[in-house]
C-alpha cells in the first residue's frame, strides 16, 4: 500500500474538494480524482464518448465489488463552467463520493456492488450520464438496481431531494438516514427539481434519488425562482455558475455531515 494512503484517508472532504477545484479544465479535474483513486488503490476505468455536438468526454467509473450481483450507482459530475472554480458545482460532490469510496473499500456492501461514476459534460446537456447509459445498452448490460446522484453538496443544513418513486425503498431509506444523521430531508417532484444527471438515471428506469445539500431556508426560494426578485435570490444561486463558486463558499463541517448521510443511505438499502 502506498505510504500516502493513511494521509489521504485522513483528508477531509474540504481538502479533497480543494484538490479538484484547482483544476482549470476537465482534464485536470479528472486527474485530481484519478490520483486519489490510484493512491487509495480503488479500481476504476475510463470510458470515453462523443456527444451529439461532437464534444469528447470521459467518465470515470470506480467499482467496489460486493457479495451480490445487485448493484447501486452513485454519481456526480466533475466538469465545471468557465467561471469560478467549480467548488460547489460540483467538486464538493465528487469529494464526498471519494470519501464514500474510501469507506466502501474498508467495508464493502454486503448486498450490492457499488458503481461510483464521475460524469463528464453535465454542464452541456447531461451528456456524460447519457453516454454512460447508452454504453450499458450497447453492450446489453444490466442496469443498476438503484441510483443516487449528487449535485451541489458543498454546504447546507438540509437535504434537498427528488425521486423517481416517492413511495420506493430508496426514499424510505433516505428519510431514515436523515433521521439518523440529524439532517432534515425535503423531497419534491422531479418536475420541480433543478436539472442534473438524475434525469438520465430516471429515464433508464432506475429507482433514483437526486440529492443536494443546501440550507433549508433556501429551498422555497429555489422552488419559486420564476417569481423571485433578483435581490432575494437564495445563496446557492449567487454562487453556482458565477465567479463566486470558490473554496471560500464551502462549509466543510456541513459537508462531512452530508457525507455521513450518504454513507448511511447506501448501507441501509435492503
């Protein structure tokens, strides 16, 4: 094992986010993620693709086998818009997934193989997740039994969520994980939830939850954005896709709580 591994295991999600946010383009951000995977000896592969506009991208697929043929997909996009550093959107989510992988490597899931996917080109039409599912269909592979998508996970005192099935098993488990970790969970219909890769997970017929970590006080303003005056924008919308999306916007302690909820969610699945 690499002598760096204990130090990497000790890294908090804020430090890991910083290593990703330093990347000025997709290639550099991808390298930050794969370096962590290499140093912690987590198996992964790179899947390249080209979208309908001729743009090339690369998804990172990390796998932690369980003792079952069933699988769960946990995803987050790693690309960023040209302004800011992409810390909130979406380096923080990627950092939380890397910490999840560390935990799963130490203690694999008994009931599922975990597929953790870092999607490229989300910011230009969810292209990476679309390509991922297209490639599964092309090789006639099985779809995951459940899927979780993280987008915007850099601070917050609550979980803002959507689901393909509000009466499904994964929603019940999410609510239990919220109770166990002390994070309130608010679930809204997919039609009211901001666009992200969860849409392609749902379109693939997978029981899915999309998760964001933001302040509970901001949720109503996000939902009523079309009628909200610019001066009343919630904090999150003054950060993402702006020069303000930097490490200064993160609240690492809240990210750690969100990370604990995600790990609890994954381990509670029957």
